[in-house]
C-alpha cells in the first residue's frame, strides 16, 4: 500500500519526500491499528487482549519498514492513545508506554547492525522476547492476570514474531531476486545503461504510441569510431573504459537535456537513443551536444591519452513505417552513411 501511494504521488510531484510519506503512512497505520483495536474493548476488563498486536505494530514499522519516526511523533500517538482509553492518570500505563518506545528504538538498533540471517534472527528474537516479557509483566500487575495467562501470551508473541520474521524475510528475498533478474534483463552489465532487450520493449511502446496519436518520434543510432582499433592498440580493459566513460557522459547530457531520455547499448560499441515527441530538428541540439562532448573530452587510461568520436544516424518515424524495424533499419543506413563518409558526423534521413 505504501509503495503504491508513493508511486502515485511521485507521478504528480516528482520531488516529493518519499521517506516523509512512508513515515506518515506508518504513523497512521500504527495509530489506526492500535487505537481501533483498543476501542473495541474499551470499558471492559479485557483491555490487555491486544497487547501482542501493539507489539506487532511497533516491530513492523521499526524493524521491517524501517520508518524514521521522531520521538515527538511517537509521543503524540501514545498520549492520544492513552487519552482515548482513559489511562493518562495510571502510572503503570506510562511505564508500559516507556517500554513500548524502548522496543521501537531497540528494534531499529538491531536492524542497523545486521550481519547474518541467523544471528540477526537471534538478536531480533531476544530483543522481542525481553520487551514482550516486560510489557506483559506490566499487564499482569495492572489487570491482575494469572501467571499462566501471561506465560501463554509471551509464548504467543514469540511465535507470532518468529513467523513474521520468516515470512517477511522470504518475501523480501523473493522480491530482491525478482529485482535482480529484472535489472539483469534490462540493463547492460558493463555500462549500467539499458540493453537491447529494454530498447526493443520501450521503443516498441513508443512506436505504437506515436503512430496512434500521430506524434513525432526520432531515433538516434551511433557507433564509437575505430573502436576495434582502440581494443587492438590499448587492450580490452581500455575498450571497456571507453564504453563506460562514453555511457556516463551521454547519460549526463541526457539528464541535463531531458531526464526522460534514456541511453541504450544495443550492440558492442553501438548505442541508441529514441526521442519521443521530438522531430529530428528538435533532437539535433541534444545529439550535437553529445557528439561535441565526446569529441572534446580526452580519454586517459593506463597511461595513455587519446580522443574518441562517434558516427550518428538520425531518422524519424514515417507514415510508411509498418513496424519499429523499418525505422531502425533507416537509422542504421544513416549511421553507415556517416561511417563511410569520414565518421565523426551526424547523418539525418
């Protein structure tokens, strides 16, 4: 829910403070869960029955969501909670609140010092068990609970938190695996820019959109000139350096021009950029800036200094293009025209 809300807000307000949004949602979650549950037993002798859910709430937002909730924010929620259930004048309630706040900060400390899955679990369990025991001890004296009842509640809390740890850890591991696979599928390992697979998907979507809405779409293909000669003369490590340096410079130029523009490595030394809703004339400014920066930036690696240039082919979507391959083929023809006629130039067609 938090991720969906923040993504929607980011679309409308790109500079929004995501951490602050997550904190506000976490506070609302904690307040609604705790206060809502407590109101259902308010005025009865069962005011203790939701203690484990209160423990769950604070552990979830501190250890798993890692929300940066300030002390004064926590104090407002706790005082409001105590005011609702009429426990502001009960000393044991203040002791319970102090232990509750202590659990929040203790769990955050445990999370910050993670090392290994099993030792993390032991630290997590011991802290949870210690604070749960302290909180249930307060409940025992306040509600005159039987020791067996308290023991069962502490045991339930331990198993409940253990299940939560195992479940959420497995979900996160799966999410991390998917994220890694997604990154590997869509990004080039060497340059960390988008790869051909990402280009094919993204350009296909842009192509269809441009055709449907009759909007301009410009495609730029370019090669690093004499790249094989760089590899043969200075070695493949220098070649990798050139690829990563060129990628970084172009990414910076694109970010300065339009952050929505993306660089794609579609071959060994071949790169692609597509300009959605740009005519070639409009894209030419950015293309020229890219070519100039590469030309004027000396490459220095392994004690060698040399210069690099690029050859560019530029074209736009035309009414006769049946699919994205037609546009790509025409851009490729312009690229090879630049290479056959002296390199270090931009050919538009």
